């Protein structure tokens, strides 16, 4: 007659598999959040550059107006 296998003999392997699955799920969630943060940063960067270009355009327009007002026409 074969000896019965105690249920706890498999437990360390099962705990390791469960931990690996949990780690995988956590890393997937972390990567998703990082992707969303990167997308938000890209949108923010685009808005920042639009603001910079807008300010430069206003400054150049004012400079052009002041120069056009000085030049005799």
C-alpha cells in the first residue's frame, strides 16, 4: 500500500505559483498606470509648447507693431 501524500508537501510550490501570478498582475497594473502617466505627460508637454509658441507669437506681434509704428510710411 502506498503512503498517502500529505497536502502540505505541495504547498510551497503552490505558494510560489500564487506569488508569481500575483506579482505578474501587480506588474501589469503598474505598467498600465505608468502608460497612463506617460500619456498625460505627453499631453501636458504639447499644451506647454502651444503656450510657449502663443507667448512668442504675441511678443513678436507686439514688436512688429512697435516697429511698424516707428517706420515712416
